[in-house]
């Protein structure tokens, strides 16, 4: 491939090269094939084929053209609830490329992750096991394991497992994840905000807000936007009390409408 061929740069060929670079970097850092496969939404066999396809580590100094500027927001739209770091790894972007492509649209679509959230990559079986452990803790006093209860158990350190928003990102809905783990969800949690809106309706409004190109997509801008566009929806503080952190809210909203 000619590294200065723009037609090749705009194709998936360059993206694959950068993805291979990212996979090699993670392997050098000690990640297992299973962990890499989970991060890139691949199978372990596909990762192994990539690792075996090159005799030596690819040279990161090669003058390859970067993926197009639209690659980052396009990837985030097809992976709702993901962070900019997720997209960076999947697309093989350097820190400089990620910074250059960090537009307002990317900030609206990407989720901010907390320090240490990438310290472990969980397989589906790891998640099922965490859900079962959480159910073992609460089943004596509950008819099911709710999203909020699981989040509380993980936050308090009573069980070890992925965050509740990460589970939603992986499986789409809490009921789907719990069902695959063989764990009942029980009744919906009590509401802390009395209104005509269901959680899903509120999250759809949040999704509208996040997709509005005239907004920053930030928590600080929600109240001003909702006064005009969804006046009956809860305020920012009440919204966080009802559903969770702003990152949690963004994840769930973007899962409902990418």
C-alpha cells in the first residue's frame, strides 16, 4: 500500500493497520487475547490471527495516513455508551489524533470514564458471574436484582464486577443481561420523581439533547435546554438522583437512541 495514496487512506485498509498497531500495543502491555478481543468486539481467534499475521511488531514510525475525521464520531454512533478511549483503541488512533478529532459532536456522543475503569476487561461469563454474586447477596430480602442495587453493591465494594453502565453498554438492557445470567430483576425501583414521564421517555429527551448540535451535551447545559424543549422533564439534580451520574444517564440515553 502506498502510504500517501488518499484513496487507500479513506478506505478501511488504513483503519485495519492502525487497529493492528493498537492490538500489538495491548499485547506488549500484557493483555491476553481474550481481553483484547473483548475490547475490540472480536473473537480471540481473530485477535490471534492478527498477531500471527506479522512476523514482528509493526513499525509505529511508518508514515501512514490517519483515518478520516469522521471515523471517530461514526464509531461512537455505532457503539452507543462507549468512551473516546474505547474509540481510540478500536480505531488505533494516537493520543495526538484523538485530541485533534475531539470535536463538540464527539464530546456529546462519548462517555467520560473514571480513573481505573480500564484496569480490567470483563468477558460475558465474568459479567454473568458478577450478577449471580450480587443476587446471592440480596436475594434474601428482594424479589430481584435491580440496576440500582447492583450499582450500589459494586460501588460499596461488597462485590467485584464491572460497573452497571458497562453492563448496559454490553447487553443493551438490564433485563437482557440479568436474564442471560439467570438472575431475576424483580419489580422496578421506586421513583424519586413524580411526573408523567417514564425513565425511557426521559432518556429519549436526554438523547435528543445529546444529538442537538447547538448544545454542548454537558450536564450543566441540560436545564437550559429542557426548559425550552422538555419543560415537564426533571431538572438536572433530580435527574441524577433518579437515574444516576451524568455518565450513566448519557450511556443509557445513547443505548436507547444511538
